[in-house]
């Protein structure tokens, strides 16, 4: 049962990144979200199209990592751990880099996802040997 819960959680967490990818590429708009247009790290370095493309590709890579890790959990593949650790670390970093640098509307900037990814990272790293499904 724990295998199903963990695998489903990882896959669903990954699918949320596809929402951010679609929004950053402007395939659709999520509420009043301006993300990633005001990125503190990239908005002065890149044009708007390049910034959005980088955010889109980054979110797709994070999504693929979480979905692959979740699928690995479902399949009982021992290699799911490094995939999930990489996806969690990468996803947290990209949302910090694409953050607008302000403390307003943090949930709209992906900070809930950062907290979830950090919790996944800590849980997998600290309880690594106990997660043998």
C-alpha cells in the first residue's frame, strides 16, 4: 500500500510541474500568475521568450524526473531513489531561480512546490534504507 501512495504522490507532484510548464510557455494562464517573467536570476540576462523557454524546459525536466521516480516506485525499481533526489533538488533550484525575489504571493511563485520537493528530498535521504518496497 505504501508503494502505491508514494508512487502516486511522486507522479502527481510531477504533473503539477507540467502546469507550470504550460503556463510559462503561455499555452494557458494560471490565475494572475506572472511567473516566470520577473525572475530575479534570469529576467535581466534573457529576453522574455528565452526566459519562458528555459522555464518551460526546466519544468518539463522536473516533471519527467518525478514521474520516472514514481513509476520506478510502482515497478519496484531500486533506481527510483537517485532519480527522485535529483528531481527534487532540481525542481527546488529552478523555482528559486525563477522566483521574482519578492515575498508577496509566494504560493504563486511555486514556493509550496519548493517545500514539497524539500520534504521529499529530506524524507528520501534520511529514510533511504527503510524505503525498500
